[in-house]
């Protein structure tokens, strides 16, 4: 997604999301515009396990 060259925040689920949301709000208060916010889930899925080890 194009955010027009503006900074954006990415919160890593689960504990990083509330932190990113608080930062987004504070930056918005200071600059008058909140940066874009994205969320990232870094959990492994079943198809990821075979790429890590031969024996899960």
C-alpha cells in the first residue's frame, strides 16, 4: 500500500499492537496527522514448519 512517502507504523501481534496504536495517537497529537498503522502476525503456520526442520 502506498502511503505517499510518509512514515508508517507496524505493530507485531500481540503486544506490539497496543504500543503501535499508542505511538500512532501520540504522533497524531504532535504532528496533527496520525501515521498509517499496519499489523503483523509472525506466528508459524503448518506449512512453515517443514521449512524449519525435517522433524517438527
